[in-house]
């Protein structure tokens, strides 16, 4: 899934933003950025199921082998 921020502005001036495609607590890094861009202050936050997931981490293991000479 690609990373997106969905922003809705309602007629009463309420702004709703949702971060999509970013797993874990990293999605909360965008709260301050959105507040600055939208000149708004966060009043309430709800977390999507992605918040409770962890990022997939690729672990590369190097294995060294020594050949015996005859």
C-alpha cells in the first residue's frame, strides 16, 4: 500500500486527517506537520489498525564459510 494522508475539511471548519499506509507509531510523526500546514490544533485522535502493526523489517544475515584444503 502506498503512503497517503487523507484530509477532509467540513463546512463548519472541522478538519479530519487520516494517515494511510504507515504502520506503527511513525504515523503520529505527521500530526505536527499537519497542524502547521493546516494552521490547526489536534483535539482528538483515533488510531487505525495500522497503528498497532509493526513495520516489516528485512534482516540480512551474512554467513562466512571456510573451506578445508586437502
